[in-house]
């Protein structure tokens, strides 16, 4: 090939590709005059196809995430290097040549070797990379992996260190490639100390990165990064686990940005279930609770998270119930803690206490509709499990008529508590209560479920738009076609009073087609068209779209 690889790839991509080539990752290489195909194997397999024209690269494709963003990747570079090597292959050195090389090295002084090696490496990039890999030790491997992460970050940042939204997706793709290839290999090879050092460096880098990740790029990276963390923690020997735990503990006590939730979650995952870690976590939670209680800037969420972590740690340590209950009681004014307290009571079969907590939760959170609905549904479930039909019905009644008005799922649950003979009378009471709480259109799903067609018709006719008409009209078609057509006609005629682009008229014609599906609806549609043609003769776009109407 006549191409200079430096013109096809960024320097850092070329270096990584060369590393893949030297590691023998390129397999099943096939070449023709117009195409090169190969597989590049790391922790995953990627297929590469390179199209040639007159011995020059015309197009390159790889199914890795980075290349799918439209950029030239390290796998492509590795394949091109392997192809060049195959084309330039020379016979292997003979035993005599190997012996002569050894003899020359033995005769050279250390200074001569260093001088020759320095000049040769400086003039040959390929040999430089080979020598770096030859000299790599565990310590320098960590340094090189960190440098690679830094290079990726720097390659997408502007002179002020900012990665804008246009480059953020490409940055994410390359970091994801790094996680899937380089870091995955470290984890699979049980190089846990190196993996820990690299992951911690990456996380701190991500936490301070100045980036417009409005599409969630950092979050996506952290999802995969967290999984690697968990695998390292699970398989690491105890000394390394202690180092990881200490690092996580140190980080969570200082201000964090993007990685805070991940660090906290990793600390309290099942990976640190040994007694020494449980005791350390207990001490940490006490310290953090005290910090947030005394801080003027702390949020309720901050405090409750650490209270819950303490409760879960005490549970894992099989602490006495009185200790746990004292913690819950102290902070039960917070909804999240109260919910955990309810779970605790139910596990201990303290049902009456759980019910009391939920009732209190509804009372104190009456201005928070979402919390009230959650507490009410939990109460209803407890009553159902206790076969307390009276209270179960009452709670469902409150849900349907007050807390989550006209919710169909709650309505169905309420109906299921009555026999078919009793239900019609009870349904009438329920709808009477609902009619004072909700607009008719909001009751349409309930009317439809009960097949109450007159009430359903009134509900969809009363709504301002035609969403209900479009959804429920077909089930009313046989009995109420004329009224449905009339509302369609009113809505379409009102819409036509406003001018708009061609799309506006096209949407009105679509309404006419819906109307035409009803008995005599086609005649009403034709009358509207004739009327509009007379009223708005100068609207050429409208006339064109109306001409497209077909019965």
C-alpha cells in the first residue's frame, strides 16, 4: 500500500493499533487487490474490512463502538500493519545469523549498546514500540495505562481542556473501547493491582473532566466501569481489597461530582462483606451521618442515604433488633427511612407497627402526592395479605377517588373485591364520587373498561380535543356514529380556520379519512371539502391536499 499510516490515524490510535499488531491480535487476514478483511481479537472480537483502490485505502469499517461513530480505530490500524507486514515478509533469520547477532552483542561494551540502541530507537518508531513492550514491568504497565487514559482525554479536549458535545460521543466510544479491551484483559488475567490502579485513575479523571455530556456519555462509561470494579473487588486477594476499600472510603469523604454515586454504591456492595469491612463501614456511616446532621448545606437525601447504609450494614452484621429499631425511630420522619422501617417491621411480622408507620407517612406527607400514593398502595397490599377486606377496600377507594384519581389499575383492584351482583350498585357510588373529582374525559378509560357506552360517549364529547374520540370512537361506532361524525366535523372545520404549512392541511385530510370510516362519514367529509373549496379558494396548498382525499 502507498498510504502513510500517520495520515490515516491519530498518533495515539496508531500506537494502540501497533500494540495490537505486535500482540498477534490480527487473525484470519485475507487480502485481494481491492479488499483487506481480518478479525482483531482482544477481550472481544471485531471484524475489520478495508476497501482499496489502486493500492490506496478508500474506505475502512470496523464494528467496534469507536469506529461506528465514524472514526478510524486502532483495530483498523492493526489490520493495515499486519497487511503491510505480510506483503513485506522476508525469510526468517538463519541459525548462523542468530549466532552472529549474539556474538556481536557479547563483544559490544554497555556504552556502545546504549549509544546504538538510542540512535536506532530514535529513528525507528516500530522498534521503539517493540522495545517499550519488551521493557514493560508491572510498575511501568500502570504508568503506561494511565498515560493512555490521559492521552484519550487530551485528544478530544480543546486548548482549555473542554470536551464539547460534538466530541463527547467519540470520547465515550474510545473510553468504552479501552474498558472493553485493555481493562477487560487486565481483569481476565487477574492483574487486580494494575486494574485497581487504572480504574481509580480513570474515575478521578472522569470526576474532574470538563465535558458537555448532555447525551449521558459519562453515565454510560460509569455503568461499564462499575461492573469492572465489582469483578476486581470480587476476585482480588484480601490485601488488594483492603487497598480498594481504603481508596473508596477516602474518596467518599471528599467532594465528588460524577463518580459519587458509584463510589458510595461500591463501598456498600456485597463485595465487602467480611467482618473487618462491615465494622469499617459502620464507623464510616456514623461519621458521615454526624457530618450531614451538622451541615447547613446538607440535603435530606444526603442524610437519609447514610442512615440507610448504616441500617443495611447493621443488618448484615446481624445486629440486635433494638439497635436497628432505635436508628429507624430516630430518623423515621424521612420517607426513605420510614419505608425501610416498614420493611423491617414486616420481616419481623410486626404488621400493626408497619400499618401505623404507613398511615403516619400519609398524614405527614399529604402535600407530596407521589409519596402518599406509594404509602397507600403499600397499605392496601398489607391489608390484602392480611385478608382484611374492609380496610383493603377503603384504601383502594381512597386511591381511586383521592390519591391517584381514576387510575384504571386501582379501579380494577377495587372492583375485584365485589361480587358481580353487588358491583353495579357500588360502581354507581364510585362514579358519583369521581364525577366531583375528575373531568369527564379522565373517566373515559373507566367507562370503556365497564362498557358504559352512553357515559363514555359523553366523556369523549366533553373533552376539548379528539384524542378520546380517536381511541374510543370505534367501540361506539354502531350506536353513535352521527354524534362522533359531528364532533369530527366541528374539530376539522375549526382547524381549517387557521392557515398553515402543507403539513397542517395534510393532517386535516387525515381527520377526514378517519371520519369516512364511520357510516355516512364520507358524505360529511365531501360536504366539508366542497365548503372549504368555496370559502378558501386562494389556499393552493390546502386545495392540493384536499385533492388527495379519496373515499
